[in-house]
C-alpha cells in the first residue's frame, strides 16, 4: 500500500535550501521514493497553517519511507536544511 510523505515548509534561506533539495533528491531512489508535486500555499480555507510550501512524495510503503528518513544517505543530507526554515514531515498511509 502506498504511503505519502508530505512536507510543509516555511523557508527563511531559500538559496541555501537548494543545496538540500539537490542532495535529498538523489537519496530517494534507493528507497523507491518519488517526487509527486510541490507548490506554494494559495489560500487557507479553514483552520491554522503557518507554512508556505508543500511537497508530496510517494513511497511503496510507510516502511520504505521510514527507512529513507532514517537512512545513512539521508542523515548525510539532513544537515543541509538546518537554519534554512521550519519544516513539518507527515507520513500518511493510503487506504
């Protein structure tokens, strides 16, 4: 069953964040993760939300997504996003 990793972000250093984007993309392949879409918030219709951007990735399972997130490959990349903004990573199982 597919799982979707949804990342909500509010960038403070977009130029530095690009280094993370390029490096993180390469780490996804081994875990069968694929980028589905990304975009900026156009309107908040209800509730509260403090982030400006959303990116969605698909993995074959939540286990694969967790394996990627906890992998050595991603651990090397993760520091590149430090001090570039605030991020929420949410993992959703499809049904």
